[in-house]
């Protein structure tokens, strides 16, 4: 999620610092999608200084994540509807690898280093 601790300090930065490795493997785009509006996503991309290397898209109502069964209700943490923390390697619209964290605070399987090994 935009501006959340794990996403801002670990998840997105792991992709930013490894962007050359993704390009060397022939990856066309590294994309970040979060349950936020596009204005928040744009401001977050600016704050992370990642706008030039990662594409940021807002799933304003969570429908994208719900369609993938990756929606998560974090109302108990006062965050409302959000998504799982996840990563995917997609080729021509087909998911080749999908990594979903076990808990909202986890950062074990969705980082750049893991998915780079799966490509």
C-alpha cells in the first residue's frame, strides 16, 4: 500500500534497486498496483523517486485485486479494503509465477530478489 512501511521501505525499493537485472532478463515493465487512487500512487512514486523505472497504477476500488482473489480486508487495522502483498511474473498475459505473502507485515516471498530467480 502507498506510504505503508513495508511497501515504502522494502517492497518497492527492492524492485527499484534491481531494475537493471530485470531489464537484463528481458523484462519490459515492472509494475506496482495498489488499492489507492491514481493521485496517491503518483505522489508515492514521486516520493520514492521510482517513477522513471516502475509503472504505478491505482486500483481505486480494489476490483482488480478482488478479481484475482488477492483482496484483503484490513479494516481491523483501520486501513479498509486493501490487497495482499504479492508479486507476479507475467508473460503475454499468462501468470508464470505468483508469490503471496502470508501476513500483511511479511516481506519474504514478494521481493525482487525472489522473482528474479523465477524468471
